[in-house]
């Protein structure tokens, strides 16, 4: 995990870069990856965000109707709301070198939740003892009500900056 800040004032973006490697345990021939549609790097937001968090997707065509749960593909997903009357936007991005493209589980009730998933509910995967999956995601927090255009610009800048300094795919 790496934490960093870019910019100042209202334009500041606070980043958390997250990396994890999944491998079968010692002595195991393989491990089967599967599970619920929300399994992954998840964030449960403050109770005040329930039924109020507004999700924004990298591909606006994946936007669901208001409310409910959904798993949507895309490079990134964000949720925006207010905390004590102040706007906040949280953006989650999937690294292009991840073993699978980004999938985003979103839920607004009974609580607001965003999770980067690998779609293992629909597409389980078995890792052999010689294989591993390196997963990389970044979170960006902004103190502004950022829109889809600003999120896309931040995501493009992040993607070109290569925060993990190597893009080797594992699998």
C-alpha cells in the first residue's frame, strides 16, 4: 500500500495505491477462486451515505437504475456524496495489467458499498501452484463533487503515470 497526494487545495487528489498477489498455499496443487459478486477490494461508506451515494462509471452506458445492486465492467467507478455538508468523491481504478478487466460491484442500500471485483461469481478460476495473480488498484479521494469528465481525466492521468512501475501481467 502506498499513500500520496497530488495537487493542492480544492484540486488535491489523495491517493492510495494497493497491490496484492494471490498464490496457492504451500503444499497445494491449486486453488479455486470463486465467491460472491462483491468479493474483492471493497469500501463500505458512512451510514449517512445509504441511499444517497451517487455512482459514476467509466462507461456511462453501464449505469443502472437508481438503487439496487449491480456488477458493471469498466476501467473505474466512483461514488460521490457529502460529509457534513462538504462534497466528497471517491474514485476506484483497476490497473490495466490486472489478470481480468475491471468489474465494479455497487450497492446503495441498505448501505453504500463499492467493490473492485474479478467477476469470480460468474467466471471462477483455478490457479495452479506455479501461477499467481497480481492485483493492483488505486483509490482517489477528492473534496469536490467531481463529474464523469473529471473522473475520466484523473483516470487517464493515473493510467499514464504507471504508479506501480511495471505492467507485467500475471496468470
